């Protein structure tokens, strides 16, 4: 059997950590892996991706307490990275009132790799159409009248999970911790809260319109209107674009967690990693388990083969679980202890492909072609 060195990598898994960006590469069999990095060494990498339609191009959000906040761009599939002159920010200076953190970067609607969206703290959504050279604020969100109801969660006021609707180029979703889910139906000019049905016992109102602490949101590419979210209390599904949410937590060992992943070919398949509670943010019972549902959350199965099941008290953050979209589906799991696991059979079995990295903040997997490798 040829070694990975004799074949061209087909999968790139971008692993953002507390001390730089690592990239794991493999062919489409996903049996053997090469790890490169750290790129952008010393920076926290909150988000990084290669564009799914042009994986030579990609972006990374980097933060350092001394060197500041930067956006990096690659044009060779992640082999090298260049810092850009501008960052998305509310004002002309670098004070925390202008920019405290870039929590998320995501491709904008369409296939143009120069179309980038960013979610930042203080809460804001920004767009670049020139590959990150300049940024435009989406003032309909940034100046939203609900803004006084938004407040920092334990990790900060994170505007995360930027999700264009694959069936409607004008529809955008964003999730915020703590603020909730917002939807725009006109390309980002106007936004409305989309939190009906979400439990929020930490808020004073019984059914508040906003202020929810949403940990992760995924809009599904295979079924119009379908999306999943992990909230501070419960995992939810919607089939009407977020107008109403139904809780599907029954069968899980906890209603708390962060990470989600979907199978882009099957709308009813959802993966999550439950954690003990808000008070003890670590894997339930010290066991690293990924849970899968094949029926949109009505039933759940614990996936444990190849994952450690004793004395594993780690956290998997909101971007710490990702899928590659291949058939069979590949899944990638990163922990706060710096361990990276991969599955090449839709989660039925796992292998550790890297260990003792810095704490893992984000994972993004993409299929690449020869030109990006």
C-alpha cells in the first residue's frame, strides 16, 4: 500500500489552538496523517478555514495579548500565511471598544473566496468582498435595538456561527453568546431575533425574545429550513428557518455542551458532545463520547470506540467538532487538552491523530484538490 508521502493529500483539517494553527493532511482513505505547524505561532486561533470552492484560499483569525488581533490569509492551501493590514472593527483605533476579539470567520454567500464574513466582540458582524483588505459593518445587526439585552457569557460576548442559508443567498444567520440567534432575509441589512422555543431559565422572562446563550448553530445544506443549535440548556432543531425551535435533548446524558456537526448529505444526522453542566464544563462522567442521532434528535447513540473512557475531564469547544462531507463521513474532534481524534466511518470508530498540542479552539475540515495541495 502506498504511503501518504507517495500520494497527494485530499483532506486538510485546520486546527486552531491557543498557540498557533496546525494542519493535519491525509488522502481520502484517511488512515495516515501528516501534521504541519504551528503556523502563526504564538497566537490564539479562534477560527480558520480554507474556502470549500477554492481551497487554495483561506483565512485565520489570530489573537495575542501583546501583538494584537490580526486576520491572516493563505493562497497556497495553508502552506504559508500572510497577515492582512486591516481587521473588522467598530472604530478607527485598536481599543477594546473597537475590537476585543474576532470570534468567527466564514465564507460569505456564493462561491467567491474573497467574500468573507466576521463576527467580533464588541458584538458586530462585518463583511469583506476583497479578501480581507477592507471590511464593511452590517449596521442593521451592529446597531440593533436589542443590543442592550446582549451580555457577555463566561468566555466573552461571542458573535459566532455565521451561517449563510445555502437555499437563499439573501438569508443569513448568526448566533451569539449571550444574545441568541438572529436572521436576516435581505443580505444583512435588517435582522430579527429567532429564538422561539428555546429554554432560558437564567433570564427573568419566561419566553424572552432575545438574550439567549446559544453555544453553536448549524444551518443544514441538504434541507431548506433545517438547522440545529446547542444552547446553554438543550439541543434544538428547526424546520422553518429558526422561527420555531423544538428541543431534542432527551436521550443525552446532559443538556449542556458546545460542539455540533452534521452530515451535509443527510439532514437528519446530527452529532454532539455533551458536557456535565455549566458549573463543571467537562465531559460527562469523565468519558469522551460523541453522540449521534440519525433521526433529527429523536434517538441518540453514544460513539465511544477508540475514544478514552476513563478519567477524561476535558472540554470540547463550540468549534471543536467538524465533518469533512466525504462518503463515508469523516469527523474530527479536538479537546482542551490538545488531543485530536478522527473518524473515517461516520463516528463508529476513532483514532487519535495528534496529541499534546496546545488547547484546541477550532477545527475546520475541507476536501482539497491537487491545486490546493
